[in-house]
C-alpha cells in the first residue's frame, strides 16, 4: 500500500508494541485511541438490518430495517443507496464510525441459516446493490464493511469448516460481489470470515487477501477479522489481516511483537496494517481533528422513519401468484386474518443482526389500522420448537409496569453490581459490561398479566432456581463458538396463572452469555386451532393466512434442515383454502419455503422480514397503497434437495463447492436440478406487460433495448432483466444487467439495459488470467427465466 508521508511519519513515531496494540480492538466493539498521533477512539457496530450500537443485547433503541433479501428484491440501486444513507444516520446518532455490513455472501444453497442477511444468489445483483449501499453510507463519512471474505455461505461448523472451491468458481462467483463493491462502491473495510478456504484460514489467506484483494484489485482499505475468528499471530499478520476483533485480548499483542522480533513477520508488514487503519480513521473523522456529530437526526419512532421503513419494506415484497385479480384487496371486503405470524409477525432474523427497535408492528395491527373491524383475527398453529424470550408485553417489569423484565446482577459475595430493566425480556451479561467486580449471579423477575394456562421458562447457561420449577442446570450442547449467546439453552413449564402472577428466577453462571425469561400462553391442540381458522375463513369475503419461519431457521450459527414450513402451517393453509371464498397466503420469511398448497390458493405475497413497520408494509402491499413490485433475488426450489447445491454439512471437515458456478438459476437452467417453483427475477406486481421491438446494440459490453407496455389497470414498476446464454457448453447462463421503469396503465416506455463487462469473462486456470467469452451466444430478455419475453443473438 502506498502511504502518504503523513501516515508514514505517524507510524514511525510509534514503537513496535504501540503499533501492535492498535491492531487489536480495545473492547468488544471499539478501537483504542492513541493521543500521541491524534488518533481517536473508533467505534464499530453490527449493521445488516439496523445499527445496534456497542451492546450486543439491550442497547439503545434503534430503527429496525427490512432484511437484506427484502431490500434487494426491489432490484433498485437508488433504494440501496437510500438504505446506506439512512443507516449512516443511525450510526451518527450513536457516534459509530464503522457499520459491519453489507453481507455479500451468495445464496449458494437455500438451507443457509444466514441468507436473510445476504442479498441474492446472483453475484452481479449482489455486487451492484452492495456498491450502492456502500456509497450511500460512506457519502456520510461512515465506513461500510463488506462481509464475509470469502466462501462463507452456510453456518454448519462455521468456525472449522474448510470450503473447497476451485479458482474459477472463486473468482467468477464468490469474489465478484466483493470486487464490484470495492471497485464501484469504494468500500473502506472488509471482514474476513470464520471458515478456511482451500485449507487455509480466511484470516490467513495470502492468496485471497494479499494477492487478489490488495494486489490485483489494488485495495487500499482495511481487512478486519470476524469476531474471535483469528487463531494465529504470524500467519494472520503475514496473510493480509490488518485488524483483530474483538479486544482487548486476542492472539496478537505480545505474541505478534515477539514474532516481529524473531523475524517471522517484517515490521514493514505491521506498518502496512497500521497505515490502513490510519487511512480508515482519517476517512471516518477519527484522526487529527475529530469529526463533529450531527445533533438532530430522525428518531427510530419518528414519522419520517415510519414512512421510509414502510415504503422500503412494501416495495420489495413480491407477488408470486395472483389468480383472478385477488390482489390488491378491496377495502369493502371482510378479511379473516389467520396465523401466528399475523399476531406475532417476525420482523428480523437471529444472531448479530438483531437490534432493539422501538416497536414491531404486526400484520394484525397494520390491517386493522386500514380496515378496522372488517378484520377478524384467529391465532394460528405453533411455529416454534425452541422457547424464546417473552414478546409483546406478555411479561412486564415489576419496577415500572412496562413490557419486559427486571434483572439484578451480583458478584460472588452477593453484592449488587447493577439493576437493569430489559424491554426485550433478555440481556447479555459479561460481554460488554463494566462492573466493579466479576458478575457471578443474577435475579430475574417479570409479571404475567394473562389468565389461564401459561408457559414460563428461563434461558441461559448456568445453575437455575425458579419460583415454580425448583433447581436445575442448563448447559450448551454443541461445540460452536458463541452458542451461549446465539442459541442459549432453555427450559419451560406450564402453570395456571390467575392474572398478575409474579415470576422470579435466579442463575449462577461461570462466563458471559445471553439470559432471559420465557413467557407465552400455553399451546392449544392443533385440531382446535385449525377448526377455529376454518370457521373464520368461511365467514369472510377473503382469508389472509400469514405463515413463515422464525429466528430458529433464519439465524446466524445454525443452518436449516428443510424448506418446509415449521409446525402444522401447511395443514392450516390447506384447511382454510378448502373453506374460504378466496385465500391469500402471506409468507413472512426471508428465504425460500416449500408451498405444497400453491395450486389451491388464489394469491401468494412474499413479505420477507419486514422490519419494525412490517405490519404497516404488509397492509399497504395487500391493499395496493404501495405496489409490491419486488422480484425474487433467489430461486425457490420445488422440493427439499431439488436445487443445484443443497447440503451444508461438511464431510471430514470439508464443504465442497462441486457445483462450481452453476448455483441457483444458473444450475436450474442447465438442467442440474428440477425446475424451481419460482425463478430468480420472478414477481408479478399489480400489472401485466407486453414486450416489443427488442434490439441489440453492440459494443465492448453490449446493450439491449426494448419497449414495454403496461397492459394492466394500475401504474406499475417493471424490471427488465437481460441474461446471457454463452455458446460454451461449460459456461452457465448469467444475469448481465437489468433496468426498471414505472409506467402508467396503457402507456409504453423504451428501456435500455446496459450489460456489465465483468460477466463477459472467464478465468483461465492454466494461464492464471482472464479470458473473454467466445463471441456469439444469446441474450434472453425476461421477467425471470421462467418468463422469457425475447431472445436476441
């Protein structure tokens, strides 16, 4: 890296231990200042769907955005730029310098538990949207961080798995989104992944980090580790890693100083790492004169945020099926709203993407706000197998009567260290606290207002005693890093509540972890629940069944085992469809689900994980107040196992990417799996379209022009997609460009789609260089590959 004279002088003024100290975090989410060179503290925050701040759980109230796949479904770079700008505002409100996002790993297999954080199965779509998001964020002086470099598409054994990927696949597919976000977006930082790549840890990747990213791409920015991912001193420092997170402990420190003194690492390598850190600091206003933070920014519950988050969520929602103009709903219709997800809408995924929002609007609240008493509601079947902290005010804190719990934390001698109110009925202990002594135990309390049989319980690693269930131990079951935080163990029991029931529990613990109280109504028999739903459906003009996944399936650290809806949700839909005049299914999930009932329902709206305004956004989409003009960002398989790449389970520690570049729609098109239920790019919106006069304009990267006519009755947004089918039989079809246009009913528009020249190349492994695809091939102009409108050679 070519450092400016100023950086070189600052670096030279520090001794080796001082330099190395700056290359490991000072805390869980901050970097140490160095006043002698004018370096201030830098503060990081997780940020895929909201800028959480410095605390993993229970931090300040922040805006909860729609999840990445839902935002990406707009296929709109301007929208992605706006999201980056808004997240920068959320960061500035908390004096955060670096937001840890976007996640730009690909949807290799639909089983990936963390797909909800990532944009798409396509590298061009992912890269272009990520670049726009990065520009939006960094135009406000807040650094984005591309993650996770690289081949990190699943969660099973994520800390030890060796992803085996051939060089052509690595460069043409998995590195391409990073390359685009670096070249087109100018991202200031990148995060190295947990996994190994071809036998070498991502944090030690001489080939990827040094030769490709910093070498071939000329990347001047910083590469940091994922949290706790770095295992070595010399190997990681020499392998291109610039910063170890979190701190203050880690594998560098004295060990890295010793490695330099022993000649295992050149001091020039340390200087390069520090130069990149200082460049980042100068970009975010933490070097020299410290940046001034704006004092007036929209609050998470402000009117402006409500409009932005509702519009962004609804615009990405995707109409998968709409027979007979069932959607949009008419305001005169009576609606039977059915399903657990209708009353407890899932607005965010699990793991490090979680934030503390001001509220989460359910679909019930959203529809009732627009239709009032025309909406009846029937709770659905159970959708979870694992207990979760109490939601929606089921438990209230004795201290203030607000939704949540009270927690008092003690040291080993029983002295009180802190009492805190936790609105989420859960809290992190030991990770980001600053107590006067080590925490050893805690007391939890909450009040149950409900009457009747209720399920109560506790979650977290330790020795528990409760006011209803005696004493017991809870321990983690697996060996994954962070299990006590990401998937803590729980135990529940059913008691009869007379109303205003005090629930107390104490725990003695040994280390950090996530702790909380479980609380909800006890489960009812499935047959009784479905009977209630059938009666409600038969009595209404239209039944809207809201089904989906939860953070059990869509979470960091755990992959899915099936695409089937959990519990008896399929049976619920079948029964309702048999009784209702018309049936609309809303899928509250970020990733593909199986739809064995598809032929028996009238309409399907895919709603993603829609953020804090989720219910308002679903209601606006169902009623057509905002057109759900989304297009799928990943193909939906027709059955479990029926995708070009499926397994996420390593064999002998290895996960082999043997499908090469034929993932998702590329593999389906090549016949490597049965046709999908829905292709990438599919989405009906609320209009119909005619395509005409499709022409090819030649050049280094050709363009395609077409006239599109809105043959529907409403203004609508069309996304014109162009795919290239190369002449080489071993090269997959690939998306090469897209363009959107909004057209009034009966009107036409001329659209030009510029293709991206980076999709015209293939990696020559023998020559270790790029070749251009052979001339010829065909352009497919399409609304997804299941609806090709024109072919031009």
